[in-house]
């Protein structure tokens, strides 16, 4: 299986909200880096626990907006929602032997556009 299809299978498994099943796509030495909060998640057990315990108001849904691949590197831009909150995540995946060995994820916070630049911009429809 190529790197792109490994990542597509991972996101499909995440949609099930069975994070144990999703972890089948992760290597034994998996690590996730969240630079914006200065956190590192090591191992499948921690991946499962943090996703299972994350406060949610319902079933999580994952929509891939964009996927870019080069060799064993895959980048996804996704929208994640539980029906109440909606977030964007940009994830850089490294694939080795049909497993995700590393993810670097950016979870940017939405913010109001500054008033000073509104005369040059248009407001986008929310995802």
C-alpha cells in the first residue's frame, strides 16, 4: 500500500471513533508532535487514550479537505467536528512499512479577522 492510502485508511478509521482500530495504522514506535501546545504523544496506548478521553459533544467526524503526497510524506488538511465545535488540523505524516511512524499536527485556533484589513478581503463561508 502506498503512503497516501495508508493515511486515507487512517482517517477512515478515525471516522469510526474506534481509536483502537485507528491505531492499527500506527507503528509501535509512533509519536505525535503538537507544536502549538508543546506536547509529544508517544505510543499507540497514549494515542488511544488521549483520543478516547478528549471531551466531545458527540461523534467525531473527519473531512479531508486536501491531501498532498511526496514519497513517504503525506500532508492532510482536515476539518474535525463533533457537531458543536469545528476545528481544522494540518497533519504531516511520515510512513514507513505501511505504518504511520510520526505525525506533526497543527491545530490552529479560529480568530476574528482584524478590522484594518477588511477593505482588502472577503469573508469566507465557514467550513
